């Protein structure tokens, strides 16, 4: 791969590592565990790729995003998606100013740096479609005017994959706009014990002549530990991470294997390869490396590929699932790419 950007220096790497560590420590003061989720959030932030978090209620999805937004000096907006939500509730609309008898644009909550689309699958397809232009082109059309969104702009959506009542399945075109779809697991017993201990110590807060029982949201520190300049420096550092020609060949091979698998009706689009490359560079940076290794590819493949693959009806009827197919594709690629856990050299 031809390197067009300057080489990532050790000084830049150490500076970025300090920034990442500061953000991780801030998140850890509120959220127990979930290290992989935090990593995925930062990867999305450093690469400008949107993220969908799937998990049952109570796994701190919303809390994670809230503490991240407060850890870095970014504008943050949250939209609770519901069945009666309208596109104008997200994008904004034209309103008549009766004083001058002219229409003016009232911008919606999408004009922010970090947008939390909470329970995105509860909104109707028309509302979900309103996000397509914003997620892909970073711009919004209201009436006859087109507005650019703030930079950076990132959509982090949450979805409950179990509950089906009052929900709409996200279409393939919408899912493909998400660089990563991460599936959260339950905390370990030791982490859950720590969650209970912290929650029991929150106590009660007096306010307005009354009192409220505090939650984790009440203890979020409003003072950021990272600035916008540090975030921009991290984003620039990601593009200086070295990617070899061999690594690119492995990415192309993996994506093409998804299209040829007998159980797959719709394989991964070229956008999957782009996402794998960007996310791998960001992960390498977060692990203190100047270069990508097969471990990056193997670690991120499921989050990048699974939501971009559609299985054949016959395969689903036989009990085949997407995770098993991605694991099979990685095993078939493993001989060429090397064992990710043991390989210490760049691909």
C-alpha cells in the first residue's frame, strides 16, 4: 500500500495513547467492564464510522455513550426513537416566521457531533430513511436548502434484538451505513458484583425541597478529559498507521469469500472491506502499534461483516447462523493470514 500520509512517529503514538487511556479511565469510573465496547466506540469515533450497539435492556448502552460524550469536548444529542417520530423531529423543518412572513429553517437535534439514536428499530422506515443522507454524506436537506453537519459527526444507535413488539427491522441499506454492529454480552459475575456495589453506594440527593435516588447518570463528571484537538490528532494518527499489501489482500480475500459461501445469499459489499481496513488501523493504534496485524482483522470481522450478510432461506431453516459462517470464513483464511493470537509481525 502506498503511504500518502506521514509516517506515525513514536511521539504521536505516545500522545494518542495518553488521550485514549484518559478516556478509558473516565469511562471506567462509571461503567464496569465493557472494555471491548469502549474500544469499538473509540474506533468509530477515530474513523468517523457509525456504530450500532445490539443488546438486551440494562447493559449500559445509553450510559456508555453518555459518559463518552462527556469525556471528550463534543456536542451531544439523544433521540428516543418511537413509532410516532417524524423525520422533521430529527432533521428539522421550515417554520413560518409571522413577523416577517417568511419561512426559516429550524435545525433538528441531528446537528451535533455525537448523536445517540436510542432504540432505532422502534421508528418507522420513513424515519430510519431520513438518516441515510446524513450518515453517508454528512449533510441534511431541509426544504430546498442543504446543510452540512458539524465535524466530526457520528451516529451511535442502540437496538434491542429480542423485543419484536412495536419494532421495524432495519433495511440492508440502513445497516450497511453502520461501519460496526457490536453485540453486547452480559457482564461476568465479578463485574456484576462490582456493579451492585457501586449502585448501592450512590445514595440519595436532596434537591428542590425534596430528594431523588441517584443513578449512574447522576455521577457523570461534566469536565472532559480530552479536547477536540486531541480527537483530531488521534483521527490523523489512524491514517498514518501502516497497512501492508498483504493485509489488503487478506481483507479482499475475506470479503470475497463471503460472497461465494453456499449458505450466503447476499455477501459483503465493498464498504465492508473499507470498514475492515479503517477499523483495523484504529485498533492497531489503540493497541500501541504503528502497523496492522492479522489479529486486528480477526477481532473486527464479526462486527464489520455479520450485519452485511444475508443467509439463504434453506440455510436458516437448517439452523445455520451468521456467526458460524463468519467463524468458518476466518478459519479458511487463517492459513494465509496466520494465527492472530500468535502472530506478532505485521500482515
